[in-house]
C-alpha cells in the first residue's frame, strides 16, 4: 500500500473545540464545511457530537452528508438556500438556514415548510461580500420574527480582517453591527476563529470556529494552545546518491551543488501537497528537519538527506506536529485553509481520543 497518509487526531479536535468554546463563552457551532476542512466531516462531527452545540456547513449537500452519516445535532447552512425547493429539504432535515440576501427571503415566501425554520440573518458590516444591508436590520428582523414560517431569528455578521491584530476594521465592523442591533431582541453570532483568538473584547451568543478546530492558528505568532489535528505523512520510497551538477526532477529546478543524498517521497500535488513550494520548504524525515529539493510532482517529491539518518521506509512528515501547516502554507504563498481542504487520495487514519 502506498504510504501517503493523513493521520487525524480526534482528541486534538476535541481539545481545540473545547478551547474555542471556552475562550468565546456562550455556544459554538463547529464549522465542518468543505469536508471539515479536508479532515472528514462525518467522522469529525461524530467525534465532537457530545461537546458541540451544533455544526455549520456551506450548503445543503454538505448537511445531507452529515445527516446521512447519523449526525442529529443542529446544522446551519452558512450560504443558505440556492433555490426555493431547498427550503423544504432544509425543513425535512431540521436544518438552520442563513439568509444573506433578498432573493432568499423571496424564496422563503414562496415555500411551504411543514414546521417553522430557525433562520440566521447575515448582515454586511463591512466585508461587502455576503450579507443584507445593516440599515435594514431592525425592519428585516421584525419581518422575519413575525413570519409564521420562521421559528427563531439569530443575527450574524462576518469579519474580513480579524486575523490582522493591528487593524482597526474588525472593531469598526463590530461597532457598526452593534449600533444597527440597538434594541433588537435577538441573539447574535460574530466571531470566526480569528475573532475568538484575537479579539477577546468582541463576543456574541454564538461563536463559529472553523480553522482553529483543526489546530491551525489564523493569527500571526501561534501561541494559543491549539493542537494540530492532521499529520500529513508518507515514507521514503527510494534513495539516490547525486554527483555535483546532477539536476533533480521536472525542469531541473534543483541542481546538486556537491555530491549529496536525496530521498524520494510518496507524496505529490495530487495528494494536496502544494506544487508551489520552493526549494528549501520544510519537511521532517525520521524526526529530523530537512528540506524539499526539486519541483513537487503529481505523485512524488524529493528531499535532501544530507546529514539525515534515514533510508528507504523512513517516515516523513509533510505537516503536523513537527512542521506546522501554517509554515508550509507560508512558503507556498497560501494559507493553511487551502492546504487542508485540498488533501485527497491519501489514506485517512483516525486516532480516537484517549
Ligand atoms: C467558514 C466560516 C467560518 C469559520 O471561519 P474560520 O476562519 O475557519 O474560523 C465562520 N463563519 C462563516 C460565515 C464562515 O463562512
């Protein structure tokens, strides 16, 4: 069996959820969209089932996957419905539904749910992506609160720059939302992971932690006691001795400056390891830190074994507890979110909580 593997530590996931909930106070929806950021949504949701107040996914199809997998807790659709018929399907599955634009309210008016549906109204407090206008908050709240198709109304908004501790925009978004909510009797949800970790003065009734559950700190510095959940690993499948001047891999991007040993690793961009990493990207071989040399191929990559005690079969960590996914993301010019979501083809192995 090809040794490329994502080892998922469900105890770490539970630790991170409990930390998110405690730091924020109140309740917390565990965000498990995009297959739990690449970790496996059904398994992760089951691992959190006795701790979590509920879950959040992007769309109905993801919620259906969780319900089919036996998840009975509340599930929020973060993008809401895309067509009228989805209100009925959401109703049948007992989902909670975000409304972020007027068309979704029109679809609600056109549907006939059997039971009233819990609705989260998303307002645009400055990100200018999704969200209803803040100026209409009191009127829209009154409209939905009086709608017999609506079981309850929760207010929400989303931060654009909460991962920038020096940036005032997060505080301004919060103030705009607070001003618009003045006197409106509804619970509110504001904080994503960066809000929870970086903005202790900004809180609501519900948190929506995503990336921090998986142990990747969205704030610079990483000192919040999160535990990495995924170890992306593999093994050395071949070892080669190079002479000075020998090129390695596609495009001969790396050329050995002197005689050296390299290892071939069963891991490539088809597994989700980023092709964008430069020579020198960090990797750990048999517990020793070394570097990637040469371009990452679809199924393989090459690592420097000079001064490294390793041979065919030695374990390799691409990211996990020894090399953080944030570190790899930084050298690849992206963010941990994208790397984690992209993991595929590898074998998934789950470590149950102790
Ligand atoms: C994805 C998402 C989250 C989670 O964000 P993280 O940065 O991963 O914590 C929270 N709220 C909304 C609306 C989202 O789409």
